[in-house]
């Protein structure tokens, strides 16, 4: 990662632990515009920082994309509810 990380960003070791739980092995409907790791970093930025989704920094993926993934992972049971 070349950007200066946020305190809530995953380390390489943390990412390697959760990556298999979130990545699809088949059935892709299209190319992603943003890496899953950055999507997860965006989730942690909002959830740990307690900020509104629409106030995400511009160097993270758009809040709509991050929120969509979080909602999908929750619905599928890939992650637990926060809060």
C-alpha cells in the first residue's frame, strides 16, 4: 500500500486472515472498481471513527460502494453486526 494508512486500516497480516472470508472464488458479475481491502478499510474507518457514511475521505472508495458491501456481507452472514 503506497498511501499513508489511517489508524483503522488493516495490516497485511490482518488482511490475509479475513480475505478468504470475503472474496468470491467464482461467479463474478464484473470487475471491481475498488479493491476489497480498501472497501474493508472504508468500513472500519466509518464504524470505528463513528462518522456519517457521507463524510468518508475522498481517498477511500465512495461511501455508497463501501456501504453496499458491508450491507451485503451482513445479510450473507460473512460478518457480525456492529454496535
